[in-house]
């Protein structure tokens, strides 16, 4: 069972932009903190941004000025808009969902590759 479906990764030049999307079911979307983590080869997985059902956001310090996370309630989708991308942003980006009531329900997406290179 695939609970989170990611899209939008790819290859961009430094300074470019990408829009990542993560679609899920209504029951997960309405009751979960959702967001994105990333992991580069040989590195630990790190938080990029999160958003609560009420719209409260949290960002990694390095991404605060360059990214916006939002919720499309009509499509049960979380959007991460990333701008001014740098080579060090290169990583596999994973969507996640953490249910706030049924706390055992934690999900990861399959990962989408983001490569920033000239």
C-alpha cells in the first residue's frame, strides 16, 4: 500500500527552482503533520519543512528564505516550492506524514531525486 505519492524532482541548475508535490488520502491529510525530509549520500536524513493541519509551518534554517511549504486542501496534497537552489541541496527528498491522533501511523514516500548542478 502506497500512502504518499511524490512528484516534481529532477535536475536543475544552481539558482533554479523546483516544486515538489506529495499527494495522500483525505484521512491522512486532514489529521497529520506532513512535510519533507532529505538525505544526501553518506549523510543523515534531515528535515526540510513541515506543515500542520492548521497550517503551522517549520523550516530548516538553510531553507527558510528559499522555500515555502503549503497545503492544497482540495487535492490532499502538500507542496514544497524551492527557489535559489544550490548544489548542496542535492539529495533524495522524502515526503512524510505523522498522524496526530493515531500516532502509530507514520509514513514515508518513496523518495524523489533532486539534483542541482551546472
